[in-house]
């Protein structure tokens, strides 16, 4: 199979038939073998009924229905697990992503050798204040933190080689950072394509300003996990050493001052340096304990794949 189109959705019943017909027309005109996987993330409208009717008419349509709303990352993960196409295309169900972009995205994966190609909605039809400006700030921070040079991390229209989606774990709200997860897993051939953004035709957006707050918090998390996820002691131990050096420095100064420079001066416990020394040493100890606990958790957690093998020779 050439292409699997994975579409997470929440309350998008008005757009599903039009989106399906548009995708099917693109696939058939380009003679792609394909499947369309709709993941209903706990919709409360008639989205699932619409998907059921589409599946009855078109055997290429497949559906997954969540018991409740678990989030876009979980929906994508479920779709990735079931996808069988050599190239996986993800897109939103609100008709703001253009299916006519699919053939070129497919060619960039198959012919140009990219592992992942992300869409870039260079010209947007969203609100400048509530979406465009926060999105630009978010994308700038993501580029600086992750080292992945993309202009639009939030674009739902992306293409992946199948071995990419089968070897990354999309959880929490990490769908924004699939390119970063892919890079951290060793899939470094990441490209970008300017795609057409269309104004929302039906309904209203499911995302508010809180997604940018969550996005920045997730960015800190993924930065920490990518840098220190396998070696937490390297971070917490280094911070602990710095705290201990500061604390010991103050303690040494107080001791020398009290014993040799000013023996008749104030008591050590009456000087602010004493409390700075004590506090930094306690904080340093806490950092060391955090590092040790992190290492213990890593060594006692259930076995998980720690690396990906690209090729094998004379091995089954």
C-alpha cells in the first residue's frame, strides 16, 4: 500500500464527507493504493455515524473510536499503530489542510529520501493576535530548544516514512513535537514544504490559548528527556556540585574569618553567609538525591527499547 492517511478528529461531522471525497479523488487521480483512518477522539456529535456510513460505501475507509476524549497525541498513536502504508500522511479533519498537497509530500518521502516532511502554513487565515503571533513565538522557541529547523511545528499536515511512526512513542500532548521525537530516535532527514492553509469552513477551533502554555511546558519536558532522560544524574549531580561549592565557599570564608581575621566579631549564626551556606548545601544534597532516584527508577523500570537498529548483516 502506498499511503495511509491518518486523521484525528473531534466533533467534525460537517466536514467528513467533503474531506473523504476530496482525498479519494486525489488518490484515485494519482493511482495510489491507500487507506483513510479516521480516529474519533470522543466526539459528542454524529461524527462516528458519518464515518460508519463512509466505511460502508468505501472499503478504503477505516475508523477507530475512543471511549472518551483522550487527546490528539493518543489519537495519532492509535492511527500509527494500525497504518499499513509505506508513507503515512497526517492531516486535520477541519478542511484547513489541503489534500492536493499529498502527492508532493509522498514524492518527497519516496523520491527525495526524507524520513519526515512537515507542512508550513506560511500564509494563515487565523487570528493574528490569538493564534499567529503566539504560534511564531512558540515555533521560535521550539527551533532554538530542539535544533530542528522547522517554521511550523503545529501544522497537522505531515508525511512520514512508515518506520518513523512505528518507532516513536507519541503520548501526552507531544504531537506538536513529533519531528523532535523523530530526530531524537535517529531519523534526521527532516524536510519542510510550504502548504496551502484554508479558512475553517465548518464549526470552530478546538484549541484555545492554553495550548501554547501546554506547548511550552511540553517543550521543556522534551528538552530534558532528550538531553538527560537516560542520565538524570548528569544534570542533578552537576547542579548539586555547584550548590555544594557555593555552600562550602561560604562556610570556608566564615571559618577563616572567625578563627583568624575577626575572632571577637559576631557569632557565625548571626551572619547571613551562614544561612546561605546552609541553604545551598541542603539544596545540593536534594539535587544529588533527585539524581540518585532518577537513576534508580531508570534501572528498575520495565524493559523498553533503548535504541533503533538501521541495518543488520547475517542476523535474523
